[in-house]
């Protein structure tokens, strides 16, 4: 998940507090960062595995894998396509499910004629998901949202509860925007003093107008190390952080601020099973995960030991065991 909030000193991507401040004053109320790249994105492999089928639903690109009960996977960002999630999709499909990936509007193979607050919003993304469901003629589906994807999953479920069989929050952002203030301090805890200073220097360069790929690459190479405990996988995270569409990212978070995104009270009567998967070393706090769990009547929380923001990278056995047990129950 990558967050980028308004004028954050620009550090994170799952929460890539990036440089230019957002124009909307309303976004500032939730802490200076508002460009959160909730990278909530999946970063798994540089080569995209072959897909089983693909299609378009009114301009939104999707892929399907396998056969069985449908599971929609929502990647993080916002501002990132589904590149890198095929490994997760295929792993779930191998257990007897039909998995579905899609490129969120304005990303990857779902281009928009223009990108602005008329074409980018949480409600429009929910409508896109409904178009995919109807195109595939599905009555219900399970939804797995990673990072920012969990926030979008909650927004969808609040509007279309009858279409949701189960919900999975994978290292998800919160059900409101309060958690954002904790992201930068938690990232700093995972970086050395030297790394923090170097990253700050690159952020200042970008804030001053440096748009070079070299400066951005140096910054994200440091930042990515906060997202995984297994540093041999950090380059996979960095590869995704480099390509975030910050215009989209900022528009989505500005929209969430505008609508006062808050679903803590939206699910009092939501009886479907919910799984909250969270690493004990994630840049998103366990308290955030607990608040999500407590907002649903029928939710369970699984804490993954020695795990940061990407469970399938740091602790694949723990991650998939908990996920498959829940999906098959």
C-alpha cells in the first residue's frame, strides 16, 4: 500500500510520501502526508506468468486464473496496475478457485482519456468492480484486498454487501484515514539513521523539482527496505515503487478525504466471514488491523510472525496456510 498524503515530507510508499503537495486543502486534515502510495501493491515477480484468460469490462482490463469459487484480488497503490500479483492469483487458483485480477482505472491496460477528479474516485472504482462481476456473471465473490486494496474492498463491501461471500484484508490500510499518521514513524524505525538521512536528502531534491529517474530510484531503493524483512526481496518492492502514478495516487486520496472515508461503523450487520492478515513487523500497525477486526461481527485476525508488508514474500508458508484455511472453510 503506498500512501502519499498531501504535503508529507515525502517518504513512503506504502506510503511513499512523495514530493509535490496535493492541491486539495481538505486532504491536509489527515496529516501532511497524503500521497500515500499504499503500495499496497504486490511486487512479486518481474516476469508476468501466463494467464488463463483475459477480458475487458467497459474499459477495465481483467485476467482470470483457474476454476472454482471466484476470488477477486485488489492490488495496492493507488496508482499501480496488477502487475506482480499473478503469482498470488495462480497460487490461490491452484487450490481450486477462480482468481480474478484487474488493472484499476487509469493504470496498466485500463487507460483513461483524461485523469482528473471527474474520472478518478473510490465510487468509480467500485463501479468498475461491479462491471467485472456482471461481465463474468458472478452472483457473489470473495474479495482479497492488499494494502490500499483492502480500503477499496471495504468501500465495495459497504455498497454491495450481498455480493461479498468473504473478505480478506491483507496488510490493509485502515477503515478510515487515521492510521496514516503512524506510517512515517514506523518506516523510520525500520531504517538506519544513515538511510533516513539519505532518503530525506533525495526527498528534498524531488521537492525542489528534481524529477530525474536516478534520484527517484535511489530514494525508492532505500524506502523498499522498510517493506520486507527479507532484504533479498527488496528489489521487487523497489521496482513497483518506481512506477507509481502519483497523479492517480493523489486524486484517490484526495477523494477519500473529500468523502470523509470512514467505514468503522459500516459493517455492524455484515455477517460474512472476514480474515485480517497482518505481519508483526508491518509498516501498518497491528492496532490498525485490530480496529478492522473489531469493526466486523465475524472477523478473525492472524498475525504473521517475522513478517512485514508482504506476507507471501517474507513468510509464504504462514501467509498461504492462513489464507487457504480461511478460503476453504
